[in-house]
């Protein structure tokens, strides 16, 4: 009601194939909303895209009569194709990401040997966010907190009493995001979590970018800064940088590349548009061979 200090509500949508959480942060009274990390469905065997997840998101937003003010990605995802452009089209909402996306763009323009249609100046996005940047989304106020480490362009988004951490910080029993992607850095991630996220109020609600349900537990996507400092299996308030960097580096060396890294990044880093149609009307993706040895 009108007396509530904190008008912001959060609706989560879970994409099972990629363990991804999409969020709608919204103000029930004004109808203002921000969509975070939407997913375009992709079948890696048929190489086909579909909009089942986006359709469910859209019908829920319309049912609630929300006004989507922005659609944002926390980073250029490597495990799913972003639905950011489709949300922009359906709701006429400007789309945004960290200004450091330009670093990711130049890395991957080289990996894929893309031509100059693929700009590396971030111009595919409507808003490029700097660390500390504040966005007014109707009655919602969002603050961007640069939390690099998983990628150089990871942003966490603070709205009211909540922070959306993308792949920087997961549920306490799953820890943190991997740091072995190009320009990733375990030392950067340690500082992002320890100096930036753990500096927030302990009561701050944390909404994570993925949940992998370790040990077969129920799906969970919400914790707090206080709980993370106390229980996160990778970084607690007393964890040292050396401990974290050693652990993360050893663990990352055992992980396979994400299933959709090439399909995802070549789209997501460049504004979410699928590759342009060729003369036969079809679209194609590029997959580099032997990039990981």
C-alpha cells in the first residue's frame, strides 16, 4: 500500500535449460518496471530460436499492466542468447549494459573475425552504464555497480533494498561465477564482491543470475548480503584474496566451456541482434575451432 516504504516488487522467471533467472523489478502502484536478463530460447541441437520464455514474460507484464522503462543485461552472457532486443521491440524500452561492453566486443570481434558491421563502440545499446550511474525508471531508481571478474563488463544493479548480482554472486551454497573467460579475473571478482557488494547493508536482498540447485535442493534465487558474508562457500567476510584466487583458478581449470558460449556471445555482446540474413534469406552463426586447445 501507499504507506510501504519500499514500493519495489520482484518477479522471477526461471529458464530451466540454461539455469538462468530473468527478473522484473516493478512498482505495483505506478506500474513502472525494469526487465533484467531476458532469455531468447535456443535449441542447441536444432540450432533454432524460439520465444516461449519471452512470450511468458510479455503476457505476465501485460497482465500486470506494467510500463517497462528499461531492459538491461548484467553482462554479455555466455550460456544463453539474450532476449534484450526482443523486449526492447515489444515494449519500446531502451536497452542498456555496462560501458565496458566495448572490451568484450573487441575481444570477440577478433575471435569471430567479424567485419566492420560489428561495431565495437557499444552503439548497439541505448544506454551504456558507468560505475555508480543512476537511472530513473519512472518511480524506480537504479544504481549501477561495476562488479567485474566473471567478465570485464559485469554490472550489478541496485534498486531500493535489493541488488541483482548477475554472475558475480550466486546463492551461498553455490558461491561465485567462474573467472576463466577472456579478460575475466578472479582477483577482480574478489574485489567486486568484497569491496563493493559486501559494503552494502547486510539486509540488502540479493537476487542471483543463475541457480544450479546444488545437491538437488529446491530452486532458490534470493539471499541477503549478510547471509552471503557469513555463508557463501567461495567468499565470506573473512576470506582472503589469495584463498579465493587459488580456489577459483583451480576450480575453473576443471570446468568445460559453457554450452552456448559461441552462440551466445556473438549475439549478446553486439546488442542481442541475431546475425544478419545472407542472400538466401538464412542467418548463420560462426563457431571457431580449437579455440580452447
